[in-house]
C-alpha cells in the first residue's frame, strides 16, 4: 500500500480528530523528557509535544535526533546476555553424578600412577577405567549441547519483534529510518499496515484502528483518537496512545514518541522477565535427589568398607592403601549409572523429535517431562483457544434470525436456521440476510485475498467492491479491520461467491463514489455508491453500532416492503442487540436509502445532482446524507473457538488436568467461549482484573482454587495467578502469544508460546513453541510427556536395580570373602570380587542400549486415564525403591553363588576346579560372576518394563529392546572369547556347561521378579 508522504486528517474529521499544530519549539537542544510525563494520555497533545521539545509540524532536526540517540541508546529491547558456547558446553558437566564419576576417576588415576611407579611391569598398562569414564562423560556433554543448540536455532532472537523501519518527520520532511533509530520526541507517521515503532501520544488520527491483542489481549482493534483522557485508565482503554509492537489495521495518524526501548510498555514487560528465576523441572530435581542419595550411599559404603578392611586386615603398606582405594573406586563405578545422564538426554531428545513431528518444538529437553506432569493448563483465549479470526455467525433481520456456518476467513459456509436445520430456498429471511450482509460488504474498507491492492483514488474514482473479481481467487489473507473482513467473508457465503464459481459478484453492481468514514465518535460508516443495475442511481449504504444507526432510521424493509419503523420495531431490535451482546457477539447494524427518492415533506437535497461528481463533498454533510435510512438488519460477530479445542479440553479434564482461561478480552466474551469449550459449565463465572485487585490475599487464593476464567487482566494478574497455582502445589503450563503473556509464560513450570501468532518476546520466554498455534497440540504434548515419563521410570527402575545389584555384589563379596574364598593367592588383603573395568563394562553394555530402548517403549496403558502426578510425588517413590532393592539383592545373590561354584574353600565349591591354580580359579570365578551379572541385568530389562504387569505380556512389543539385548549378548561374547580383551578385562573363555549355569542363575532374576509382581497384584486386588 502506498504511504501518503505526510498523512493528514480528513477535513470532515478535523474537529474530532484533533490535529495539533503547536508553536515551533525553538530550543531542541534540551534533554528529552522521556519518561517524565507520568501518563501522556492525561495531557493534551500540545503539552506532550512541548514536554518532548519538538515542533509537531517540523519534527526533530537530524542533529538533535542524533544527539538524543547517542544519549538514550537505540530503540530496541534488551535481550538476555549471550552465553559463550564454551560455558554452555561446560554446563553439561554440572551434575552430581558427573562429580561422583570424576572423583572416582581421579582416585583411579592416582592409584594407577602409584602402582605404575611401584611396579615397572605395569608401566605399559593403560588406565582403562579413567579413559572409558571420561569418554562417556564427553559423549554425553556433546549430545546435550548439540540438542540445546539445535533448539536455540529454532527460535527467533528477542530483538526481532520491533518493526524494521518507521516513517518520521525530520527537518520538516517525512523520512524512513530504522526503528532502532527512533528517539523520544520523534513525530512518527502511521498508515494502514504499519507496526508502531515506540510508545507515543497521538497528535492526529483519521479513522485510526490499532490491533493491540499482542499487548492487551483485546481481540478487536481499538479505535484511536486524540482526546485527552479525564482519568488514568488501563492500557486497553488508553485510546489516545499507541504502543510499541502493535499494528495499524485501518486509517492514518501521527504521534509524538514518549518512550523508546525498554521504557515502552513492551520493554517494561520484557524487563519483568529478567526478574523471573528459572526453576529446575521436577525431573531435574528428582535426578539431582537420586544423585545425592547415590553419592551419599556410595561414600557411606566406601567408608564402611575401608574401616572394615582396616580393622580386619589392617593397612600394612602403601599397596594396601592403593588396593583399598581401588575397592572404593569399584564401589563408585558399581553404584553410579554412568550412562544415566546420556540415556536421559537421548530419551528426551527422541521425545522432542516426536513432538516436533506433531507441531511442538521443545527448547529444553527437561521440559518434556514437566508437560507430562502438568496439572493445570493456563491458556490465553485469542488465537489459542479461538481462531483469532472474526466470524459472522448470526444475522437478525426484520423477519427473523438465521445462522451462518463456517469459521474464520475461509469462504465456506451456508445459511441455516438457528437450530441448524436448512433454510428453504424461498425463505424470506434468506433474502433479507443476504441484503444485510451485502450492505456491510460494500460499506467496507477491508480486503480479503493475498496480493490484493486497494486502488481507490483520492478523487473518488470508481473501484470494484470488496468482493470484486481480483480477489476472488486469492487465499484468506486479510487487510484492514478483521471485523470488516468478516462481513466480506459472510457476504461470499451468502451469495455463493466461491473462487472459480463463475458467478457474478453481487457487489459489482455498486461503484463507490463517496464515503463518510467511521470514527469512534460517530460509530458508523456510510458510503454513497452508484447502483449500476438501476441506471447508476445513487444509494447510501451504512453500517455501524445498531443502537446508534437505529437513531437515523425511520423506515424498515420487511420482505421487500418498506414501511415506517414503529416503536415496537425499535424495542424488538434493541432487545435483539442486548441478547446478542449477552451471548458475547459484537453487533453491527445495516441500513440503506436510495438517494433522490421522495421521503415526505423534507426535500432530499443531497440527491439533487444525479451526476456522481455531485457527491464529492458529501462527507462534509453527514447530517444531510445519513437521514431517513431504511433498517435492513444486523449481524452478530465473534472470534469463534477452534473446533478441535473442545475435545482437547475434554481429554485434559478426563486426565485430571484443569484448563484455565486468562485473557485481556471482555468478560462476557471470555465466559461465552469458555462455556462453548467446556472450560466452565453454565454456572461458571469470570473474574476481571479489577475484581482481583480488590481481593484480600486469602480471597485471591480461594478464587484461584475455583475460578477458571479471568478477563480484562494485566500481565501482573497473570503472573499472580500462575504463582498462586504453583504455591498450591500445581504444576502449571501457561500458554500465550502476546507480549502481555510473556512474564507468566516464563514464570510457569512449562511455558508454551504460539509459533504463528506469538510474539518473539513470548517465544524467547517459553520452554515450548507450538508451530500450529493449536491448543489441541498442547494436550497431545501432555500425552507424549506422560508416556516419556513412564518410560523414564522404566529405565530408572532398570538402571538403579542393576546398579544396586552391582554394589551389593562388590559389598557382599568383601564381607563374605572368607566364606566364598575370594582372595588372591598368598595375599593377606581382600580381593575385590569383580574388577572396576568389568563393572564399567557391565554398565556400558547393559545400561546404554537396553535403557535407551526402554525410553521408546510403547505405552502399556492409557496414560490419559489417570490423574496428573502431584508435585510432592517422587519420580522414584518408595514402591520403586522396594523394587530396586528386591531385584538388586536377588541379582547380587545369583552372581555370588555363581562365583562361589568356582572358588575352593567356598560354600558351594565345584570339584571340577580341583587341580586348577588359585589364580586361574579367581579369573574363572570373576568371569562367571561377570557373565551372570550381565545376563541377570538383561533379564531385568524385560522385567522392569512394568512395576506390576507380567514381563510376558507384550514381551515382543518393543523390537528395539530385543535388538539391544542381542547387541549386548554379542559384545559380551567378544569380551569372553577375544584374547586381547581377556587380558584387558581379566576374563577367560567359558565352556558350554558353564554358559548353561550362567543363563540358569541369571534367569532366576526374571523368575523372582514375576513372583514379586504376583504378590503386588494380589495386594492391590485386596485394597
């Protein structure tokens, strides 16, 4: 759209628009008073420009603008400081488990260095323990860093929200400058389609409408004027102000900049984000807790063992100390699931990828589990629960009321009765509704269709109507006020004007020749159009607020017959207006009058000249044109809810998740949408921000517990609601798209931003972004999050029970060494039952692939049929710890029994071992224990898929798990039969009968697990 070089106010609106011409301000060198006008909406325009030291007719000089820019800085929002890549990478090591492993590595390295110095024969032996642990930690860090870097690239930078350029007055000329260069005191020119570059006080406004949904949540564009407000009002009601980041949908204007950058309303909200401390997710808290428990347990066991060794054997040499430290290292290696962090990262990353395929981008991996734990979803209304597309749903005519199907800007729909039944072709309401919509489509400045250009000329040149041929094949892109566009869409539905339908556009019969524009004071718009089907006879077509427009009507068109408008007619129409308003519809009336007709004793002066040019100055005399109008009907318009959201809300409710609507829109509208979606029932109520402000803390807390709809709220209210819910123990997901949502989105446990309509500030604040702006996607993400959480519990049960089994094997081997015969030949000190390298191999072999496979295990039950997990519930609860200990004890028992079979002097000494050297017996026993423990953990992988369900139910549902088991078996065979690995891991080849013993003992873990589950199921049935 072409921009006027210097937008001015239409002469007819000069009085009401209030274009200001202040005396030139001679001293532009004074410091700009940015922010010193406490509330610019309360001072007149001339005072505002004087305070900002600027001549509104000339603007700032270039030198003064440069000085102010250098003094105050660029007009941009301050983004979060950039974190160096090296710090992001090192942050991946910030984990208690990692610290524990690094400590074990340090001890192992020191012991290796001492042993190497004291034993030259060991000089060539590498510190395998240290090398493998460090490699695992590095791989895990790379995985986490890569995934988070990828997510960061998927979201836009915070500074991209501002408009790229703005048109300002500089040195008396209008120039286009980067938005970042706008300074306080600049005179900014506005035209349709512009994004407002800063906060400012309006100096002029001609039919100016600004969409402020991103800031205030108001779904309908706000009509702006320059009148000084009598008292301080909320942002949504400051009609003489414009705000950074909002957009012009109609009209022109100019304003003086009163605030830039972080001093704007958007900047203040962005500043609130800096004070929001990001809390760790429930999963992060739980893993940290488990890490601390493991660390303390390992330290306690290590100290206990060291004390035991000192008392029983004594430390007679440095070698004794080294061996004791190596035993402590073995315990640490056995207790710590080295791959837990990496497995958790991979499993969450796989979940993130699945969510991305379903239109949800998760910025931080740990946020996935939080979604699955959500107990409350706080959602904005406009664009999230609704389509953010104004839609005509009702048409009330003199003969009755009809409904219009279809939603949004797609021109697909038809007229029906209000109960949904079809209308007869000759139903008089059909013709009346079509006429009502036609008037609204012609008296209209909106445009529908991509690439459409407004080619109306300032001299009143003719143009096709808004339904004209150029846009009939375009998509649903809109230009102008969404309410006006909704009338165009409705007219297409009424007349069946579909793209490619080959029908004549009904508005093509009219050519607009003059216009009396809409203003907030007039609350109506009238156009004069030539009716081509009636010899270019002029006709006045008007639309506006029904109660206002009705005052200019003295006749009514009923079934094609025009008769006088009676008091009964007026009462009925006003009652319909009140009824529709109560149902949250925005109402617009339609009226018309053929000009030049005989309307009674009053002469129709406006139509004395038949030539279209005679109407050039009609806008100067609205009182002459807008009289004796004929009432045609009115429409009810609403931003409809998304069709799929109701089912999503119902599914969330069934899953025990409460949906709360928090919006800046009108309470009636909010309550109506909430009832339609099932958020509240018919008895539910909506609270406003004013209601919340007048509550005591106790009343506020009680309201948050029971009320699910909040309207006309400010960003501070949203944050208070979220904080109150969290204080009540709820895990809160907060969705939003506007700047006003950003603080609450960041404060929530899981912030969800809209990817299409969401502002960059909100996307930056959120932990998850919906690429389809669909509330139903949130519920789908919750379902996915719950499945991921279940799988995390599965592999945690598996990993912890396996590692407890390893710890108890080492600890039990030390305590029972005398009974089992575990000792080195001729040594006075104890010998560890399994080497640290063997324990590390077991963890690598059985923790990695099987645990990852369990992370993608198919859901074994309907995860949305149970309530959400409470904030006080632990990921690893008492029951799971019971499972872990039972399986761990069983695993250690079968491992030590298998070793005892091959040790002389043990409880179950194998006679076949007689005649074999003691050193070989130790190697064989360790190989048996090593192999039994590997296979016991693989059997445990099958058992750990459910806490109570039999492993044989759906045993082959997860092919990845069986692949991981096969891989682990193959690698264990390599360690057993490859000579070089025999040396590295202290193993020896096994005979077939020894394999049978290993498998038989290991299988007892699965048998024992099944018996344990049977007991648990029996106990549950008795409850």
